[in-house]
C-alpha cells in the first residue's frame, strides 16, 4: 500500500534552470500534501476518419509539470519558498556558523571575552547584540553585546563569564539579532516625531534600513523602558547617527529617558519583493512506503503563485503554486550525491494564539475595528515558453506581479469603508510570535481598498469585506 503519511517533499536550487545541480542539497519541506503535483500528460483524439467509426488511438501532445505545495505557517519553515515567490533574496544579519568542528569559529576565551573566527568578524560592530548558540559549554551560549571586533575576533562587552573552548563543535553559531546601548544611552522621544535617541551609539553603523521593523525593549526590566508603550514593534522611517526615527510606533509612545537602563532592540532578517531574482528549483518527492522507496524529480520548477490564509481562530496556512519544465518520475534510486537538511521544527502559528499586532493604515486595530479573517494572494502571471521536440515547457517568463489582500472586518467602525469609497491609499501589517519568541511579520506599506459592508442575514454580525490591491511602494 502507498501511504500519504510517508511522502517527503524537498527542494534544491538549480544553477542552470532545468538541470539538477551535482551533489544537490535538498531542503525538506513541511507540507500538508501536494494536490495535483507532478506531470499531467495532455492528449488529443486523431482527426482521421475510420470506416468502422471507432477511435484508433490518442495522441500525446504535451506534458504539464505543475502543482501546489500547501503548508501551515511556522517560523523559518517557508523561508526559501517565500524568497522564490517574491523573487528576492533574504537580507540576513551577520552570521558565522561552524559547518564542521573548529572551522569558521575556532575558539572562545574567557580572559579577554573573545570569540575567534576564521573570517567575517568585522561585520559584528560595537553595539550589536549577538545570539551565540550550540557551543559545547553552556556559559558560551546566550545574548552578548559586542564591544569591538576585527576580521578574526568578536569581543563581548560587560565582562561575561565564559568558558574556554578550543574547538567549538559543528553547528556552533554567532548571529546578530539586535543592538543595545550602554547604560542610559538610548532614550525615547516624541520631539520632531517619534524616535530613539542615543548619546554614543551610532545607528548608521548597525546595518539598519528604512522600512524595516525594530522590536524595542528586552525581556528584563533593565533592558526595556519603564514606559510600557515604548516597548514594542516600530517601523524605521529615517536613520541618523544618533537618531532612529519611526513612522509607526505602539499606541501611547511617550518620552522616556531610559535612566539606568541598557535598552535592547531586536532586528531580524527581511525579504522584499521587486528585486526580480529568478529562483528555479529541483523538487524531490520520496514515496517511502514503497520498498525500495520511489523518487520523483521535477526540474526547472518556479513559483508562479502563492497564498496565505489567516482564518478565524485556526492555524495560519497557505500554498505555493509551482510550474516546471520536465519530470523524472518514479525511479528507485535517489539522485547521485544528494543530501538533505531538515525543516525547522518551530510550532505552527495560529490566529487565535500567536497574532500580536494588526495595523491598518498605520493604526493598531482597536476593539471597534477588528479583522475576523484575512488572506493574501500573489500571482506572477507566468508565461510558458514551448518549443518543438519537447513535451514539457522550455522555460517561463514572468508577467505582471499582482499581490492583493482580502480583509473580512467587523463593521464596528466606518473608517475602513470610507477609504474604499474615495479610492484612498492604506497600508496593512500583521505580526505573529510563537512560544519561542520568534516574530514573523508581513507588511504591505501601500495599497488601495475596495469593498462595502454586507449584511448576511439575521442573527449575524455585519462585516465589511474589503480587497486591498498592493501597489509599488514609492
């Protein structure tokens, strides 16, 4: 018997579209199935007329290689797929990872609070917060503030108690996750707009960009503002040496001197559409209930569509729609030299447990205008190139990229609908956080809304069903 519960799906980038790389590394995906995935032969009936009025044959004319990979969203598990869908590259914070023991990271010494690295140390600058993980000795794991660096060293400030480690293991990692001021250095202000100010920390050296979100405030009392509303997600609008300006802040943002505090701020990797990167993959499906296992490979696979569903009090889910060139179906040996990496194991996001912030038109949604359900769709309008001598596609050309949002909101406030009536611009933002404190956000900074309130019948709520067309952000 062939069980759906034993099918594994993975992807590997292709350097040459349509050809699997030598010794490919397949990234295992977390999926809820693969409906319609694979090759679909297309046939036609012959036009010949037979004296017995029978059909003599069918004619194979082409094969469509396509299908959807649905998922339930969790932190990190769909990163490669989102990069393919948005035709972009993740902008990652400085990271050094040991691929083998004592390679990229070669030691930790307590006497000078230093991590020795083979290269790349200079990307870790004064004020950066570093998350160190998977070192052999527990004191070497945690969050540390960088005090200085060279190409081959990263030095922690504050005299942490480390343990000498001469050969850190494979998987040991240091990664920039934020920044921190010295005691009393970072303050919150409302003068000339909402912002963070510093006396010594230079915000322009930290790799920040306009438009990204910053989580202000750490977990401990000494690392966050006393003003509760100054600790939260803020969007950067301008960056100067000693001023970090925001155009979106938590409701209630106020001046706070941060006296006696070492204020922490957290930043993450981000992805923007519009860079026009073409991402092409080999897909691999393994039917493990067969003996021996059966392997299926799709080549030249590109993501033409994507969706994200945020239902009422249910898991956040979605789907990526692939189109490909050729299919190598049903072989009993894996591609030569293939290896795999596991999928991240973070918990699945749900709208009931994990959404921490919604914004519409820059305003945090209040009790009078809540979203009941929401969804996002993306369509690249892929054009298929065909040629004689090939059953499958010869390639694909991207058409217009259309991203739209569907918002089902309670009609307790007329502001949403007023935007729709005047063809007004708006923005949309949602943030989720899992139990591991991983924050994942989606930001549509510019769009236009259409829709109206609808009454479904008695004993029900009145909803305003809106569609927001995403537009190029100027």
